């Protein structure tokens, strides 16, 4: 995915990869997909007009980050 894809191109690429969004979001310009191994979030209402933000993560990466955060918190006591 390039920085210069249009709103429609980015949406279509995410739908091709993940199917239709499967997590309900309160805003119609936000799409959220969740699979057993990954999550994707598309925020269509960026601070810059005509731009959007796409965040992709794997669940194993999230689990690793959460474990590191808990270890850091525990060591601060």
C-alpha cells in the first residue's frame, strides 16, 4: 500500500485482503477488521483533508507488547 492511494483504493485493498469489515464501529468513516491472527483499522477522518490512517497489527505482536508493558510496570514497584 502506497502513501498515495485514494480513499477508495485503500478501502478496496483492505476489503480484498480481509473481506468486509467485521467489527462494528460507531463512526461510518472507520472500518475495523479482526481475524484470528491480525487486526486492521482504517480511520478515514484524518486531521489532513483527503488523507486516512491505516493501522495493521498481528495478534502475536500485540500479545508480546502487552507482556513487555506488564513487565515494565511490575519492575517499577
